[in-house]
C-alpha cells in the first residue's frame, strides 16, 4: 500500500499589513517528491512522524508536496493559486494512493479564502474522491472549521504548547492510518465549537488552567471506543468566523458518542471560561519584579511574538531598560539595516546614534537610538539538536551583529526574522545567558522549551503590537458572535 504526504502550513495574522507571498514559502520550505525526505525525515515535526510511523509498517510513504512559511500576514491570492497548482501537479504524478496523511496548520488565511486550510483540504478531497482515507494533523493554534473536519476521516491536534509533541502526533496519525487500511477501525469524528477564545497568555499546556483541561481529555481516551481526541486552543490574531476554541473526538464508528464526548469537553471550558482570561503585567511592573528575582529572568514580549507573525523589531521593553540604565539585559531584534551598519563598522568599534528596531511599522515602539560598541559578527547559521517548538533543527538568521550600549543592554541584530525557539540563537554567537539579569524573548509560550532550562523565572510582559495579549484592542470584522470574552455567553452549551 502507498500513502501520500502533503502539507501546506502558515499561521496567518490578519492584523499585519504586509502580505505573505510565494517568496516567504521559498525562503522556508517549498519542496516536492523525494526532496521532502532530507528536510523532514528525522525532524521533530509531524512530517517526520508520518515517515517514522509508516516505516513501522509495510506501507510505502509517498512524499508529494510541502509548503511552509514563517507566521506572517494574510497570504496573497496569487500565492495560493500557485501553491494549489503545484499541489495538483504533484498529486497527478504520485500514482495510485491508498491513503493520505496531511498536515495543514489550521490558521491559514488568504486574500480570497479566509478558511484557507478548509479550502485546500476540501479541494484535495474532491480530487481523490470519498473512498481514500485522509488523516490530518493540526497545530494547536488552529481555528477549526467544519470544512476541515468534513474533508478528513480523522483529525489529530498537537497536545503541547510549546509544541514539542509534533513528531509524536505524526506517528499517531500514521498508526491510525495503518489501522484504517487494515480494516481494523472506521473512524468517525465530531467537534464542539465552543464560543470561547482562550487568551494566548493562558495557553501553556503544562500549567493551569490548561493542564487540568488536558487531563480531562486524557481521561476520555480511556474509553475503548475513542481513537483520539484533541483540544484546539485557537489563534486570536486571525480575523475569521472560526476564531476561537474547539474540541475534537474521534471514535470507532460511533458518531453520536463522538459528539457527546466533544460536547462534554466543550461544556467544561464554558463553565471555567473566566480562568482562561489573560493576567496582564505591564513593562514597569515586570522590571520591578525582575530586579528582585534570581536571574536570568525571561521577559516574554507578547506584543512582538514572532511565532504569531509579529515583525520581531519591537523596542518597548528595550526603551524601558535603557531609561533605567539596567539591569544587564539581552534582546534579539530583526533589523537588517542596523546589522549591516554594525558589520561595516567592525568588531571593537563604536557606532554613534545607531537606530535599532522599530522600523517595520508604528505599532511596536520607536527605534532605540544609542551609541553602541560592536561586540561580534556572525553568519547567523546555527543548529538545534533538542526537540523544540516547531520541530526545526537548522536556522539561518542571516548576517548578524551583536552590539552593546554603555548601560549594559546587549542587542543581537539579525538580517532574517528568527523566532526564539532555540538557545542556539544565543550560544552560536558567544552569548552566555547567565551573564544577564533579563533575557527578552519575543514570544509567549513557544520559547519556554528553550529558555526554561536556563531561566529560573519568567514574566509574560503585556506589550503593544500585532500579537498583543489584550485581544479586545483588535477590531474584528468576521469573528463569530457571541464569543467570550468579547460578549457574555450562556452558562450551558447550546447546539
């Protein structure tokens, strides 16, 4: 038997003015056929899990098409058209298939299709017909749609945030596919679309309030008829009707049972909804707290969350540290212009009035202007050997310079927008985390896998920007109503 592997992944932040284009996919991953193997076969990613799970069986893995881009703005119409054309072409050449393992993100939005993942999954189902089983994995930050569910036989969502179980979920999907093809099971799935948006600040799956919600989902798995279940945390920065949280249960040929169990999980969230609202800490309060804590203290810059599509050049925390003249702190910014100036100046030399960050838009702070000494220059390449959020191992920050102000603020200037998912970003450039009282990481939950081992304390800092944890500052046009916390909802789940 032969099972095809397909993935189109993008987390689209519709509040970003800059669109995502085909070049963004080419920069990250745009691969077909056998070229997919070396990228993902051994990766801590669900595609690596697909390969590993199928390798346990006599089923042949058939890599077909993979497109992935770093989170960013809405995808252009032309880009989607090109991706679908490429997918169609590769699928037509793949030969006879007995099943498909697919990995959308779940929060993709294009200029024409606001439910992009539902759109391409529906097209895929039309292409292959109703008989071929399709098993799907989704990011926990998906905004689930009925279209996504209807196109697939079973759906499996990451169970951890930071996402360190992606490969495991891929293996689970492959094993489920094997059982389907052996006629052991007939999956039926149902979802509960809960009118609650879980705040991004509350989405750490190992801490409350999420931890006990996942424990409840794990208890449901003890039901012999339940094949898998999932909690979909949702992505609040995609202005779509489906924005919000949901629950999926997959049973063995028992649709009614699947719906009942999904609704039970959904009712739990409705009952506990107040617990999932943000606890917001401002910059001043965070700095006051950090001065009394054992360091390094990780400041999670929530308004400039690269994993949510932000520009990565936010300066609001840096301005506050510079004004206080300490404590010793480190931050990494995307600023190719400043990086070039520093590289041209050379190691050991001083740059007068360098404008750092704050150049992409006017939502993340003004440039920090300071005299800096160039500490080091790097090519920006590094490798991560541990399982980290996103499952990526090879990184390229582009030409990179590390500079320092006279008040102990050290800034790494990257030429490519690079999320803080690996400490290799620091150590590859000679940065020792222990040398600083504060490490600024531009994320909310995703950096924890990398930073928790070296930071005794962390503070999620409420900063302005396109990924602000204060959801009520965003002007939504398409979201469903009522949706808590924007509107009050009924205490009991209603169909």
